[in-house]
C-alpha cells in the first residue's frame, strides 16, 4: 500500500476522532482499503512510521518543532565532532566513501547491507533498518557522513543500542598503527593504555635515578671510610 493512501486513511481517522468528519456507517467497507493476509504485516509495519512523520509535520505546522533537520544544516564535522582528531575523521570518511558505492554522499539500505557483509557481520532486513534508524536524524532512511560519525560518537559514550552499529564501531578497517585508535569506542581505551605506558616509563626513570643516588651515597660512604683508615697511618 502506498504512503499517500495510508496518509489519507490516517488523516481521515483523525478527522473522525476530532468530529470534523462523520464516521462511516456500520458494515461499510472503504473502497481501496481491502487487504489480504499477505499485505497485513506490511501495513502494520508502515503505519507507525507514517504516523511519526505526520505527527512531526503537525508539530512543525504548530511551531512546536523546527522544520530544519540536523543533516540539512551547514555542518563542519571537524568543529562539531571535536572529540575526534582530523586524522580520525579522515579515516572515517575513507571508510564511508568505500561503501558509498552510489557516490551520492549517503549510505542507503543496500549499501549498508553490502558493508555489513564485507565486515563479516551480515544483518537481516529489519536489522539494517534499525541500524539506520538509530542515527537517522533527518528521517530520510539513509546515512549521511555526519550521521555515520554519530555511530562512533555514540560508541565512545556507550550509547549504541543496535549490535550492527557496534560491529561498525569495532571494525578494524581504520589503521590503528597510524591513527592510534581503531574507532571511537577504542579512543579512550587507547588513551588509558598510552597513559599507563607513560606512567610505567616515568616509574622506570625514577627507579634508575634512585639506584644512581644510592650508588653515589655508597661511594661517598666508602670514600669516607677509606680516608678514615688512611689517617691512622699518617
């Protein structure tokens, strides 16, 4: 069933509930709304999504919600995603472009399917839709590069809900040896490891300095003892 037809049905239902339009008489079937069992699941799945779109449009019309969506704004990812270095963002962009096979600046459902297969983490059709939905801030059912970066931001904050997105955040396509991190999720782990290594290095230096100090003290004591013994023979 087309979105426009479902939209008309929902709008008519709202008008009936608000008393703006009389309810149909009993046992009257609305023409064009007969569905068989095979279509029922498709209709049930489409209704909530369409209802959300209609509610959002109503909120925009009433001034409750802004009509401008995040990905439609002029966005500089380097200033918005300050938690990532320029090198990290370049690596994420390289990965994004690799799977944007249509070269339209978006990763759609089929491109995401291809991506997950290449990452050895294939998903069901519903799983792929859920992955896009979690970061799809403009409700266009595809991922822009900005929305793609949200995966790694959410991962670094332990906010990801969908396992498929966690697989993307954990993937090893980003060069860890060059960047120091393999993804936003590993960013803080890498920092902790780096600090740990730094602390260990400092401890080793302090230990060497202490050993040298003790050795110098021992030499000083021995020199004093030698002078004391030598004075006996003078």
